[in-house]
C-alpha cells in the first residue's frame, strides 16, 4: 500500500508539472498567435495572473477542444496535454485518497 501511496504522490507531482508547462505554453501561444481569442478568453495567464472567470473560460476552451477548429496544431497539442494532465491529476488524487484510506484502516496489510 505504501507503494501505491508513493506512486499517487509521484503521479500528482507529474500532473502538476505537466499542467503548469501546458498552461504556460497554451496561454503563450494564444497570446502571440491568436490575440483576439486570448482577449475574448479574458487574457488568461498561469496561476495568480488570472481570475477564476478567465481560468474557467480557458478550461472550457480546452475541454471543448476548440483549438482543433483553429487549425493550429501546436495550440491543439498543448490543449491535449493540458486535458491529459487534468485526467492524470484526478486519477492520481483518487489513488492517493484510496491508498491513504487503505493505509489508515490496514486493508491489504500482510
């Protein structure tokens, strides 16, 4: 169980790193190559350089796969990576919670 717990932490850290890199590159690409869309999304940034409203607008753009319709393969790639990082982070979070409960209750212990 300790191995699952450590793997979940590693997965969350990996997802966080991939999410940060993807979000940075996605917003940079939007700002430089699609400035009108970037403005329409509220001029999103990374972490504290954006509001919750802008972050939700950007996530809607990413999850609707709107980048594909723009015909920009680089933007579409960063959008896919950002979606993947969210899925990886969610799966790692579930594994972390599951392993923490199993460690606490002793389930699966020899």
